[in-house]
C-alpha cells in the first residue's frame, strides 16, 4: 500500500512504485474513476510510442474497421 499527502492546493505526488507499475512519465495524463462504493481507480490515458510497436499491418492480418476501433476505444475508457 502506498500513502501520500494532499497539499493545500489539492495536489499530491503519485508514489514512485505506482508510477513505475503504471509506466507513468512526466506529462502523462491520467483519469480518476470513482465507483459508487467510493473506490477510486487511476487509469493512464497516454500510450507511449514504444507500446505501438507491431500494431501496423502485418501480412495475413485482417484489417480492423472504424467501428471496431471505436468500440475498442470505448471499452478502454478513452474518448474520440
């Protein structure tokens, strides 16, 4: 478990172990998701260029439709 303090300006530092686990870097954007029971989840919104390796067309791979792409974005919590 990681603990942090909120400043008078409402700011906090995400502990290093959490930043490392989520692969967060300076300038990354994150989303806070608040559940009905009060639990809060953090979701990184940035995708680093290194993570895109291999997603372009590969021989024998079926193309993906715009509708399928939009559905995948919605499932991931992103926006268009």
